[in-house]
C-alpha cells in the first residue's frame, strides 16, 4: 500500500491544464523532426547510394521503429511522449480522480500506454503510407492515356475522388476539438487523447522531484537475475532502454537544429532562396546539330520529332525542354526512360502538358 501511495499526488484539473499554445508547440516538434531527418537521409543516399540507399528506401519503417522505442521509453518512464515531456507536460489517466493522480515517474498503465503508442506511432505511419499510395495512384491516373476498363481502376478512381473529402473531415474533426479546447468546452485538444483515455497536464513539483530521483531509486532496487532467462530479459530491457535513451538524448540535443533544417528546406523558404539565386535560362545542349539537315529535329517547329506530324496535345519533356505529342513521348519515355532527342535519362513524371489559348 505504501508503494502504491508513493505514486499518488494531488492536483487540480483546471490549474494543470496546458494552454493551446503549449499543446500545439509540442505537436509541431515531432512534425518538424521527421522531414528534417528525411532530408538528411536523402542527402546521404544521394552522396553514396551503395551505403546509404537502404536507409532512404526503408526510411518510413526505420523512423517508425526509432519512434516506437523513443515513445515507449518516455511513456513508461515519464507518462508523456518525447515532445510532451520536452515541454513539461504529462499524460493523466482519465479514470484517476481529481484528488488522486499518479506521479509522472510511475508511467502510464499498460492499457493507456499501448493505446498512446498506437496513436503516436502506428497511426502516423499508416497515414504516411496512405498518402504515398494516393500520390502514386494519382500519378498513374494522370499519366495514363487509356480509359479505365477494369473494376479495380474504377474503384481507385472513386477512391481518389473520395479521399480529399475524407481527409477534410478528418482534419475538421481535429480543428473542432481544438476550438472546443480553446473555449474551455473540452479537456482534450485532440480526439486521439480521448480515445487513448488520457488528457494532458503540466508537470508538478512532485513530478519533477520524482523524475530526478528515479534513476537513483531504480539502481538501488535492481537485483541480480537468478536464471538465464531473467538475465536475457534484463539484458534486452537494458539494450532497448539504452537505444531509446540514445535516441532521446540525440533528439534533445539536436531538436533546434532539426527545426532549423525543416524551416530551411520548407517550400516557402525555398521559393525565396530560388528567387534570390535565380540563374538565366540555360542554353540548349551544345552537342546537337541545329542546321537544316539535322535528322533529329523537324524543320517546322509545330511538328513532333517522333511521329513527324503536326503535334497533338503538346507536351514538353522537362529534362531537355523539347516538345512532342503527348502519346508519342509518353510511350517512348515509358519504354526507354530517356529523352528521344538528347538521350538524357528521364521518367514520365517529367512530362508537362502545354495549354495555349487556341486550345
């Protein structure tokens, strides 16, 4: 009973409820970490594909595994995710009464812990995979020149049409919940916290003192394992805890650097950088013969270099800048993965349709 009572403290629900700025700040922290790490891995993979290409191909899975270790470590040791603990917050079980609440150092109960891990780690992973699937389906649908003939193609056409509305409803759900939280009508700023059976609160003085003294208490209470199985289990726990601690320490040290990278490589900032460092239009490839006898280019500018007829549905290949019929260049690039004029490597994603007022 005494050990159980050591994890109980008094707190007021109103006093310890964080502001909307605190909860939004802690959410944006992990949102900034992922694209920053992804850019670092991309640079490494492009510099040395043989050694670092694996990390780029499996980035989502590797990041999810590290995120799982990180969040499990913090939820079990501090009753909060990494970003929540970084901003001095904790997760409070909704079943606890207002006068009796667990200390953050006691960790979350197993039910709330695994629900929190599912919503913190698994759900974002599935959302990223779904967005990549939608992007690939849209790309296939956009560059396909044949109408859908099978039920599968009709199904994914319907899926692509419905996805924006489903995503809008999902985001609207979160927006309404945050609005209710701001107006004081809800204890949760996110519906996922309610589903996990927890709410956010600020760390108290007792929580901070308990977290500071926990490592010493744990080392004093540890006893040598009695059997080989217990030794293996203890070694695995130490290895997982050490890995989680290493990841958390690295993120704690580099969190501001990662946020700077995320800002630097954001689309808005890149547009500014491009406008400041804009270069003149590069000249065409110098190795081509541009006289009237050139076999590569037709004499008339309105003729497609592939079919030698007047172009239909003008499409430019961004890799080289030449214009063709859409059907001609699509089939050629899909088969050869190269520009028909220059021979430069390219893909169908580099095809850009041109629309003129006459069309």
